[in-house]
C-alpha cells in the first residue's frame, strides 16, 4: 500500500501539500479528488520520487519508491499521457520502458493487447490521438505487472467505449488485490468506479472515506413521492413533522420529503389510505458532495457561479465559503476528525512549481 505520512511540500512561498497523511489500501479503487491546484499531481510525483517532500515521508510497500530493487514491479504510473517520443512507434516506446525493468518483448505484446493497441503497434506515436496516448501510457504503467497502479486523469480523451474499458480495467486490478490510486475531474465516472475517496483542497486533507459515506455526509437524502391526493399527503407528512418541498412549477406534480425514509413515507400514506404512484429514494451526487466540501478550496473561485450571493441549490447542505467540514476532514465511517481544512490564501504557483 501507499503510506503518505505527514507530508508537506513547499515551492518558494507556495505550500502545495500541507501535512497530508493518507494510507491508500489494496483491493479497492481509491479516487483522488481535489480542485485544480489542490496538490494531487504534486502528491503523485512525490510517491514516485520525482519531487521530494519538504517534510514527512511516503512509503510504498514499506519503503521509499527509489529504494525498491524492481520499482516497475512495485508501482506502475501514468502522470503524463504524452510522455513518449513522437518518432517512436508504440511498440518501440513500450520496449524501451520494458528493457529498463528487465522485461522482454513478450510482455510488450501482452500489454499492447491489454490496452487494445495491438493493431497500431507499428505506428509512430506522433499521430496518436489523446485517447490513444492514454492507452499507451496505461500500457507502460502495466509493463511491470505492478502491485500499485497510480494514474493521473486516465480517462481524458477517451471515447465512451474507452471510458467503460478503463472502468473495468481498474476494478479488475483492484479485485486482484492491487492498490489502485486514480485522480480524475469526471465526478460521474469516479462515482461509478471508486470504492473509496481521498479528497484534498489547498494541499490539505478534506475527506478520506468510502464513496457512499462521502456523498451521504455532504448531501441531503430525500424521498420523491407522487400521488393523486398530493394535498392530503402533504398534510399527513407535515403533521408527522417531516419537511416537504413541492416540485418546481411546470414539472410533474410531486413532493420531495427531506431526511426521511421510504418506510416512513409509505407507512404514513398507508395509514391515511392514500394511493401512491411513485415512492423513490433520492441521494445527492458525488459532484454535489464534492462542490459542497471543496468550495472554499477552489483556486480561482467561481464554484458558486450562478447561485446568488453564494447560495446553494434548494435541499442542499451548503457550507458557507471558507468554513471547513464540521470537526475537520471526513474519515472512514463518516466521522469528521483532525484539524480543519486550510482556508487561507495560497500564493500563485510559479510556472515550474506544483501542479
């Protein structure tokens, strides 16, 4: 597994990563989320020893990455989808990677087949699309049959079929007991792929929790209900001290019952003899939860654009900008703990500084 122990990384006057402590475990897909400039790429670079922590340490399987005798077998990483020589063919690029780790031509053919590039193995990479470059980068990451797979934005440029393919690949690698650590800005895809989330903002930990717990903690659940007797149903629900919201004007007539269960609503309707046409549990999305908990960590603001005065949409659990999650970051089990997320300003990063 990957152990990030109280790691801080400072570039000049900019703190890119601030006392980050996280353990990324095998057997699950862990999504690594954060706004632009949050420190995700810097953290991944430090795992590989491309950047050194200012303080703290990062261990892979109990050692620093550069202390492993077969590093490609320990960690396979994709940090830059265009990190290949444009004059080389896909096969030549992968062979050069394989040879640095003592792997042969057979392994190159295997990974080309795994990522669906066997048909273009002899083509020069300068003509590759972004999606093909992503597949080639993933193939390079898998050369050493690694115990840890770490990918930075691997779905960029992939078509729907490619996104579905990588989702299956990542879940398959985790099912084999590998550690899978993936960053992405596509919230819908992370929600479908990641079992666990590590969320950072301004270099500090915001959440370290199961995906379902993260969504449940940051959004409000509700029950959507339709009935030919909505007026009577509304009265029954309000009489039971439940919070009821009418559907928007012009929408199908329905009620949204906040912070209730299907059983509660169904039993109240049954006791009143009210026929129901719909009874559906609704949960907030990962995107909503992410925006709620990282709004004060967005580098250039604007996450609340379109909401007057920074107001959140109806039915959400919006925290005013600048306030950390109550009690600090979310941790496994949904309970907040530790120091609050950083809320102070961070100086703009130098051009060759943190990413």
